[in-house]
């Protein structure tokens, strides 16, 4: 460990010791799912759901949504260098994962290509919910793999206790000399509530354990690389970044409900790890403005519990800048609206019906040549959905249905139409106070997205020539999810197994050819770029997520729990080939210590080698990752709550190659580093 890292932990340790006498007990309340309209308790749902909130979220927050969630069961991060990290859920990523901000889609370009950062930032989150299985059909065909909802209270739904309150948070991470400052102010009086927030983040190049480029692996998939590559040792070049964001929201609240509006501005500039050829150094300049409206009426009709409406407009753009010259330019202007009516119990049924509409204007242009990478395309999608819950004896059951009409109108081409239909059924059997069994069956369909259909051109950031397929059909999956939970004083256990059958599965893969920026074939030995094609084939996915929690110690020194965990996903085409970019088998343990307001954890994760990387890709080696975290909550210091937290990441300084990353051979995961933070809530 570096001297600076040691100093940071000594500082945090002295701070914690100085306030240890102020410890207070923390009472844990049962989680309620806010992403679904029925507001179910976590213990009453048959769906696999992950919830991060409060102090746990503060300790786990990373530089991106993917990094924040990557240690949760069944979830990894599809990194494209440190500036980008989008979530991978059970091997599904990109257009199959819907990232929401307060229930409305981020509507950026992160689902279009792996080099595009998500505009939904975890730094400002108060709560993150991850849904898998049947509930995903509420949010569109693009959520066939999962939903990640980041909740930040931008539009207040309840009147705060005080006229002025808020929080200030400061973080520092030694692995990239990153500083991040977050601010939130909110309050209200009578029927008026407001919310202001913002953050600033600045990061230098990221430190790693070893060389940035795995030269042998890189040449294995790209024989056109020159004999000599410019490699770096101990850091990844061009991985600095800076981001700035600000939001404001107001609401009018009353006994019958609320209505509010908000606006947000985000600017993010980050670099893409170089390929060592000495060629283009690419930066991405991202800008987004977002405007949202949300309202709720309680008991609007005799048979209705609530009527909720959300409307958002997103104006997103980013420019890829190789060597200081503007090149690929992506823009996405999107309207999204949804309405949900939750009805009172009728003949034993309690549920909701809803309508969702999305209108998008997307385009990708190469400014250097004034040619289209993706032609300007108008996409209109309209969906209706319903979900109903009912009880039969000891069984809690839920049925869902969604029908969606999607029409894409590309400039200069014939329009394309799709009609995805999705349905689900799930049941939770509470056998007794200690045992429960859940089963979910889902049929999901999604329409191909614009990039998969129409892309045709050189993409600077991915350093590839991408070719779409306008003849792609709807992708259909049949998912079976079986779960078991056991809870006693001496053990808590959770096991989820799943099997997914996918027809016409859409994926992007190298075809073994290399061309120049104009798409012309190149002779071997000439610096050129791989061709990535949109393809479609039948595939199966199977795997599991499991954890066992053993209470080890409970005495005047505190409580110590041991968690043993593992997850695995295997993706394979019916022709025997491997689905590319699948996460490897992971297993490990975590020790948690709690004493009053002080908590700490030690986590060791073993990732096995990924020996099934897919055609024209490389295997990744196994790794061992050791992380340490601690935090202390000081309550009511001059009417303020003070949270001190610290993390040590990758203590063994392993050179980890991420199997889900397109840049696995050029940008390993971050090396050993220490992160400290202070959050003051008033």
C-alpha cells in the first residue's frame, strides 16, 4: 500500500476513535419497493430485488452506476475504461438494462454503445433499486434484462420536517487523486417543498497493478497491431475526467397528492484508454439537460387508490474528440411519459394499469467527413401494461402483461414497425416463518434499437467499424426463476437459480475482418480496425445467485456476521458457440462488524478465469480482490449527523481484466487505492 493510502486510513481511524463514545443503536426497518406501483414489502415479493440506501449506499457509491453495483449478487460492471461503467445483470447489458432516474429513463446513449457513459449519476442517489424478472415489463421492452432505478428526491413527494435541511459530502480517492464534492439543500413549508443539489468530480489518470496493455492478448484478436506498442506500467493513460451537475426541483403538496417539476444539467468530459499504437487519443465531451414533471392524486375515483403521472424531456449530446478534432457526434432528444392507476382491491385483485409513451430523435454523425454513422431516426413507442396481485392461501401471486407498439422512421429509409408482447406470472410461498419459495415465469420481447439496425461507419471511441442489420427481428426470451429463502437466528440463506431461453438474441461481435476508417479491407500488418457486426441467433442463459449469512459473535464488543456468496452466468448459442462478454464464476466471503453506530467489513472475492469468451475475443485470467470498508455515524452533533467512511480497494493490487469489457486487453480494473469521505447531514 502506498504511504498516502496509509495516512488516509490513520486519519480516519483517529477520527473514529475520537468519537467512538457517542455510539448509538440503529434500528433496521423492512424495505418497501418504490419502483413498482404497488409499493410491496421486500419480504412479500417473488421478484429478485436488490436495494441500496442510507449508509450502505454511501459506502458503496462508485464512479458510475456499474461500479456502485458491481459487488451485488448477479451484477457486474461493463467498464470501458474508468470513465464508463454500465451495469450487467445476469450477463445482460446495454439495451436490455433500463437505467431510470426517479422512474423515468435516463434516455442518454449508454444503451447504444459501451463507450458511452450513463448520465444517471450515483453520487446524488438516496436509494437505488435493481429489479429482475416480472416487474421489468412495467418499464418497456428495453428492460428485458433488468431495471436500475436511481432515486434522488429531485421532485419532493413529501413535506420535509424543516424549512431548511440538506447534506454536504466530500470524497477523496487516492487511486486517481479524485476529489468529489456533493451538495444537497431541501426543505419546505405549508404546501411548498423544494430541492437543490449538485456535484463536482475531478479525476486524474487511474493507477493499476501492472501494465495497462496485455500485449499478447491484444495481438491475439488484432494481428494488425504494430510490433511495438506504447504500454504504460502502473497507470492507464488518458483516463482523467471531470464532471459537473446541478438540479433544482419544486413541489406543491396537499392531502390529495402533489405535483412538482425539476430541471438538471450535466457536463462530463472523460477519456478512453489508448490502444498503444500512438494513434488517436480520444476524449468524450458529454452534455445533457433534463426536465421532469411528476404528480400523484390520492383516491381520485371511488375504485382507485392513486393516479401517478410522470413526464420527462431529455436533450442529450456528446462529441468524440480524437487528438483535439471533433469527430463522431451523438444526439438524442427524448420525450417520455407514463401514467399509472393503482386500483383498490376488487374481487381479491390488487393491482395497477398504465400507459407509457416514448418519442426519440436520435442521430450519430461523423463531423470530420460529414457522413452518417447512424441516420437521423424518429422512434415512437407506445405501451400499455397491467399488473395484478392476489393471495391464495399461503401463496402471494402476481400476473403482468405488456403490449407495446414501436415504430422507427430513419431519414431516407422505409419505416420499421415492431409489436413486442410481454407477460409474467410469479408466486411466493411462505411455507413458515423460516422458509419461503418463489417462482417466476416471464415471456419478454424487445424491439431492436436504432444502433443495432442502422449503424454503418467508423466509431472513434471503440476504434472499430460497426455494421448494423436492418433485417433484425424482435428478440424473444422465456425466463424461469426459482428462489428459496431460509431465515433463523443462526442462519440466513438465499438461493436464486434461473434459466433463460432467447430466440433471435441480438448481439454485437467481431467477424474477424479488418478495415480502414472508410470500410476498405486492409492487408495484415497495416494498422486497421476490426469490423463489429450486429447479429441474431438463438441462445440460452443459465446461472445462480446465492449467499449464506452466519451470525458469528454477539457480545459487548459488537456483532460479527459472516457472509458466504457466489454467482454465475453461462451464455451459449444453440450452435455451441459462446455468447461474448459474459461474467465469470465469482465466489467469496464478507465479514461484517457492527457496534452501535460503527460498522466495518472485509470482503474477499475470487473471480474464476473466463474460458468461454466468444469468437474473436480473449479469455481472462482468474483474480482475487480484497476490499476493506468502515464507517461511523455521529448523531446530533449541533443538530447535524456526521458520517465518516473509508474504503481500501483491491488491497492485493491485482491486475484484473474484466470479462464483460470491450477494453479488457487495454484497460484493467483500478489498482490498490484508498478512499475517504465525510458526509454532514443537517
